[in-house]
C-alpha cells in the first residue's frame, strides 16, 4: 500500500512540476464510421463450399487508427529519472478529439509504465498535437510525456467488436436431390443470437432463384461440395 502511494505521489509530482509531463484526458468522444457491407458483391458470380457463408450483411463500426510498427520507449531524465513508458507495436484507435489534439488508445493493453522500480501494463497510447504535430505517450494515470522522435507508424482503421455490431448470414448446407439447404444466423456483438437461427430448404424444381428476408440468390450449380450462385439482392441495410 505504501509503495502504491509512493508511486502515485511520484507520478503526480512529475505531472505538476515537470514541463515534459502533462495530463491526458481519454474520455471517448470520437464517433465511428458506420457502414453496411455486403459479402459477396451484388451481381457477381461466387462459389462457396458446404458450411461456408454464401451471403453476409455486416454492420461495421470503424475508427480512425494508427498501426505502431516498432516499439516506442521513453526513458525519463533529470528529476524524472527512473520513470519509463513503453508503447508496444499494435493498433491504436482514435477515441477522443479536442480542439488541439487527437488521442489514440491501444486496442490491447500494450502500454507499460515503470516508476520507482515497479512496472505494470496499463491502458494508454499516444496523442498528437494537431497544431505542432508533436506526439505524446500517455498511460491511464493521466501521465503524458513528449516523445523525442516521431514513431514508426502508419495510418489504418480499426473495426471495433466492442461496439454494438450486427451481422446476418446465410450458410450453404448442401444438396439432397432437388433440395438445397441453408442455415440463417444473426450475430450481435460477435455473439450468435440463438433465437435468430433458422434452417431453410428450397426445391430447385420450383425455380433457380431462392429468397429469404429480402435476399435473392440465383442458384447456378449446387452439389454436396460446392455452391455456385449470384446474389441479386442482399439483406436490407439496417439503421
């Protein structure tokens, strides 16, 4: 307990008295880009094996992000000696934007900070000064430190599974005589919704186009190994 208190006092004192350290607020306020994605492309001929998804409609929540390609480690000096912060390679997604800065949080706990000989893994990341372009590393004790050199990174996007994502799919389950079988499933937050799973059968003698919940599929060839088809219409977009 005394050690934890000393660490906190050590960090707070640096935050208050050192020009190289600051306080970083990470309360989320960046809205994701929400898109509805159709797989496969409408009108394109496609082939899948038994057990594979033939049609998917996914609602994707994508965030602006950076991929850190190389470890970043800052070692304190002067009165801050003994304090280090390390950002490991990985994805850092934008979560907060202020008038002057944009904050990027590690998707996984990829930040390690050390003080008074005690190291721990924490949430954190870096923020970019939108005016000067300077980059600051921070961890969840609201400590931030200006990096001496620009990170080795690249811009990317991060699709979050923690957002209320939604996905629908039709899975091809094979053929028996003139009958083809499919399985319909829904996912919410990457979890199957059992009440929204349904087995489907269609008689190809009645026509080569089948439908379900707005989907229209033209069956070109169906066996107990593969299905060749064209999606003429996918699931309706969801708001």
